[in-house]
């Protein structure tokens, strides 16, 4: 895909929530983005050449604000019964044209892997255990950016406990 940003949304309480992200700057506001709603059962694969020209995204936080995404490609993740598990997307600050057959082949392969991880597998069980626990759980990547927060962490830390957030903004260095 050669896109600097990748995002994984999951369905939680009937809403899409960003679960993991790579390539989003620290000042991005993914919790205020509607990108997680672009693909769905009626439109399983979406490609947008220039999101700044798409009226659905006119005031979207990740299009109008950092990282100023223009090109977007997304696919819905469906469970065995056709239920929406989430959405997988990649984005680039540069607009670009899309070869839909090639895109569909590539993104479908990634969606198959992500769906296997989501649907009843190890990731789903780990997420369930982390979300049902009373302790706050925050997982970060090698750069110190949040890739997962459980319900207890989100309740404790509030709306800043989102994927892509720098750990230093959530927890003082002395407590890490």
C-alpha cells in the first residue's frame, strides 16, 4: 500500500472505536474521526482518492487536522454471521488514484488476516480478558504510542486514552 498511516477500528457497544493505529502524529485526534464508519456491509471496500474533496469527510478530524489524510482505502471486517467486527484502513497525506481491482485483492488479503484475529481468536480472548478486568491496561508500541487501552483505563484517564496517544500524555514518567 505504501501508506504511512494504518488504522484498525473495532465495534464496541454498537460504535466503531479506534483500537490500533500506526503512523498517526501525536497531535492527531482519532477519537473525533468518522473514518471508522466509511466501509460497511453495503460498501465493504472504499477507496477515496482525495478525502478533502469528499463531502462526508469535510470536517473530519484526521482529514482537516493532523495527519491531513487525503488518500484512504478501507475494508469492513465481517464475522462468520455477517456481523461487523470492525474496519481496517490505510491512509496517506497525498491524494492518489486507485486501481480498484488491485486494491481489492490486497486489502481483502489483509482483511482476512485481521478478521481471523478478531473473530473468536486469541486477540478477541485477550481483549475480553483485558476489558473485563478491574485494572487499567495500556499497551504501547516501541515508540511509546498507545495501541490499546481497556475499559478501566479509558474510565480512569478519560477521552485521552485512545490509540495513537503518546504514553507520556497519559501517565507521568515517574509512574511508568
